[in-house]
């Protein structure tokens, strides 16, 4: 698994955990729905740190909490 795949899975997991849709995440974070879908689908291979930070805010977590998950401890 590469980093873009891990980010995609983390977003999907957080949507499930927080019980929010991509549309709701878009409204909360200010990240366009199409951008979120591109990240999740893998079309966006290099999501910006700013987008990740905005998504974390949309999930009501810190950016540190976003990255602090076992999914990012692959080798």
C-alpha cells in the first residue's frame, strides 16, 4: 500500500466512524466533493497537506490525529 492508498482508506474509515457522507465532509471541510472523490478513488495521487488539514477539520480532529493511525505504519 502506498501513501495515497493509505490516505484514501483513512478518509473512508473516518467517514464510517463519524457516520458522515462525502457530501457532508465536503460541507464541513470546504474541500470540494470532487476533490475528495478523486483522493478516495486514487485519481489524485498526491493530495495536498492543506487538503488533508481541511479534511481533518471536517472530521473534527487534528491533523496529528488524522496521521496517527496504524494504516500509516506500513513498510
